[in-house]
C-alpha cells in the first residue's frame, strides 16, 4: 500500500516536473543576441546605438526575468547573409541564444529567420524594410516590428495625393526592390485619383543624379517620388536641392528615409521632403522623455529603429515573464495576445504572419527657419491608421495565414 | 687539394635534397590532414566549412594569379555563378542529388570562365584586370536584375539534400567531411597541375612571357586553360558554399569579393600552394573575431592596414615568409 502510494506520488511528481520543464527558462538564462550592421552603410540607423537601446530595455525591465538572468551577446553582420548565418547558427546551436534582435539588411533578416525556424528560436526584425519578410518569407519564428515597404509606399503615396499632389514623376532604382516600390506607388496614386505622368529608372547604385532630376523637373509633375533607398535617396535629395526642386514648387516624396539620413543632409538640403515614418522622437512627452534618456547614453536622437528595438525587447521580456518560459512558440503567442501600448506604439498588435501593425505617420522635413535645433527635423502632417498602413492579411502570401 | 667533383655526386646530392624536402612536405601535409579530420571536435563545423570554401576559392584564384601571373579582378562572378546555379537547381528540382547540383554549378562557372578568358586574355597587366572587372560587373548586374536570384534579398532555403541519395547532408558533420573531401581533391589537383609540365609552362609565362613565346609555346592557349581551370574551381567553391549556408546572395557577386580573395592570397603568400589556404583561414578568422568583439567598428580599416602592411613589408605573405625563414636558418 505504502509502496504503491510512494510510486504514485513519485509518478505524479515526475509528471509535474516534466510539465514544469516545458514551461521553463532553459538553463535559467534568457540570452539575447543582437545582430546588426555595426560598421557599414546601415550603422547609423541601428548599429551600436541599437545595442544601447536594447540594454536600456533590459535595465528598465530590472535586469532579471522571473529570477533568471538576462545576457546579451552581439555581433556585426557586415551586411552579409553568410557572416550573419554562421554567427546565428553558432549562437543558437552552441551558445543557447533564445532571441535574436536587431536585424537590418533584408537579405540578412531572411537568412537568419530560416535558421531560427530550423532551431525553433525567436527573431525580432527591427531594421529591415522588405515587406516580403512577413509575406512570402514568413516563418512562425520571427516578428517584423517597426515598418516595411508596404506602408512606405502606401502611406506616403496616398497621403501625398490627399494633400493635393495629383501628378507624379517617379525616380526608380533599377532592381527588384525599386520595381516593387514603383509598382506599389503607381497603384496607390491611381487608386486615389492621382496620375503618374512619367518615370525614369536609374542604375543601382548611382552617384550622379543630375540628368534624372532635370528630367523630373522638366516633367512639371506636382510630386517627384523617390522609389529608391539608402545612398541613392540621399544622393538624389542632394542633387534635387542643388537644382532647387522643392523651392520651385514641386514636392519631393522619399519612400525610405531615416532620421539619421535627414540629420546628415541637414534641414537646408532636405527641407520640404515628405516621408513616412513609424515613430518620431518629438511626438509627445512620452517619446521625448525616452529620447532624452537615449541621447544621454549615446549622444544622438533615436531613429524609429532604435525605439523599436527598445520597445520590442521590453515586449519580449514581458512575454517571457508572463509565460515563465523562453520557448519561442509560447513567447510569440503571448506577444501576439498582448496589445502594444508604450512610447513606441499605441494599440499595436502582432498578426499571425508576424507583422506588428501600428499607426504610421506622414512627416515633412522642416525648413531651417522652423527647425529650432539640429534634431528638430520633422513635422507630423497626418497619422496613417494601422489598418490602412499595412498589407491586409487578405492579400498575404504567407503560409501561416488561412486564406 | 683540388678534388675533382663528379657530376654524379652533384646529381645525387640534389636528389637527396629533393627527397628530404618531399619528406618534409609529406609530413606537413599529413599533420594538416589529421588536424582537419579532428577539427570539428573542437571548432564549430559550419565555421570550418566556411574556411574551407574560401580556401578553395583562394586556391583557385592563386592558380591564376600566383602561378600564371594573371591578376583577375572578376573572380566573384564565378563564385556567384556556381552558387546561384546550384541553389536554383536544388531549390526547384527536388529529384536532383546534391552532387549533381554542385557539378552543374561548377560547369556553368567553367563556361563563364571560358567566355571571360576568350575576351580578356587579349590584354595584359592592368588592362586585363580591368576587363575582368568590367565583365564581372556585367554578371553582377545580371544577378541584380534576374528574378530567380531574389535580387537584393538573395536566394534562401536551399535544401542540402543527400549525397548520392544515401548520406544526409543536413547533419553538419556529414556536410563537413564531404566539403573536406572535395577540398582535398581540388588541392591535390592544383598541386598536380602546378608540378606538371603544363604548370612549368605557366610559371615560365609568369616569369618571362616573351621568352615562353620565343620557345614556341602558344601562350594564349595556356593562359585560357589556366583561367578556365581557375574559374571552374572558384565555381565549385561557390556551389559548395551555397549548399553549406543554404543561401546565395549578391555579396558573392560583388567586386568586394574579388578584392577579398586577392587579400587572402596576398596575406597567405601568393605562388605557394598552402598560402591561399592559410590566408583564407586568417582573413575569415580575423573578420569573425573582430565582428564579435569591441573592435567591430574597425573591421575594414584593420583588414586594410593588414593588406598595406603585407604589401609593404611581407611581400611573400605568411607562408612565403616562413619558407624564406626556414631556408635561411634551417638548411
């Protein structure tokens, strides 16, 4: 009798322990890997300051989650999917990394998400632009947090048309990314009653934009849309400024432009450009308060990517605390169930395809007269509601979405 | 006092010398082989495979640059052509064995190499380098524009599949020994080529091309053959790399990659067999170690400084300098 009792209790106890082991923080450590471009083109928009944002989030959370310690490792991806995938493979296979944050170049994010899916770990993409990350390349193991090209094209184009920019001239980078943007912008402009009266494709990358800008100027269009990114966009803006495009009454609409880019260009050069952003530091008291702290740490104002890294890390740690587990699926589910309300987003939510949808903003770069300081660069023209900004699930090609 | 020296003695001593040298080489190679076989026990296999793929790429490049004296600035094109071809075939035709995918990638790179060689071999020196660079840029733009490569996003999720339908390559260790076997086979092939009469002609072309012409060799034909061989091995490196990492990206086609392989070869020691392998190991390691540590903002400047230092102070690279040192002090 006692024997059977003992056996029973031990069986129950071991069953309970197995149950507990599944909802447990493995090796009593939550390990976060921060992977981003630390030395190349995308250094400013995420880079070492993104790591600072991540560490701020951990500090604000208290440095421990349910008694387990939080560790951070970081590496430079050199914008190379090879380098990124060998680093991340080692992280998840040997070093027990639970979550990978940062992730900037789209090719890097896609490569990393495949490895995370293989090993069932979680990735939170904050820096990448490609909307394919949660479309044809979606996995149950990553979340795309800050922005993607869909709202950039959708938001900027529809908002600018509504602001009165009826005729468009497009400057497109001649490769897949540019073509996709061009297609999206054309569709949105026409849907909203505008018209694309001309376009020119420039090689990728291009240094000298004068002939393209002159064509755009001669077209007489209300809006010159820049369907390109990175150095191409800043080069085009510099040239446009030299030729006085905005001063002569045309609007310059950039599709992918970061606060750090605008800061580098300066208000004098960039004034009047309209763009879409997921977040701006000078929107309200909450954002200002966080940005001041960020500036104390790093000496610069945060981009939307920095803010997104901070916010997503806090969300992640909250989910780990709530589920008491660092299991990727449990945490992701918890994150999907929890609406995001912090300084980064209001009523943001993570959809089943991994896309975090939240309000986006149409901004215009201030003139030097309006700008009171180095970083006082945007005025927010209008809010693009979350449900209009992002690609609707009904158009999704993601396998996780039941269509 | 003056003893006559018999020519047979000299001959004998040269032979002995060569024998002892051969023995030393065999020993070095044997030790290296053991190290490579045991390496995955201590070091992460994917990282080792990366080193092996880049070593093969550098060995291929060195065959052209170090032994024939032709500086190609377009080798990234072959690496990428091999990688994309293999990746495309393995992703879209699941019936195809991994080995067939790799062979197909190598063949495409070989064909591309032939086309490059026929066009570029007509010029010499810097003009040759510029022609290869221009052709490689054409190939780069083709890959940027093509839909099947995924453009900027790259090609992802290439299945590793099975070797001869028997051995699963999903397992990192199996994959490692496969890559190692291919690498050793290629290394021995290059060793054989360099030591053969054909290789002697290549060296002759490097040292004094007009002399080789005057001796009656059809120099252009030799150059083309060396170029095609080098392109084929570079393509093979790219094909294996795409299987190892399960992705192929534009980085492989970018001219930075052509520059990186020059750096690897120079740092390791051009014109030596082991040099490119040591150089590739060194560069991949430096990049990895720096990218993890506090110096990660400085990877490119540091690599640049190493490059300048090598060119200014250690012209013959790591292996070349060691060989010189041994010749001075140990023989």
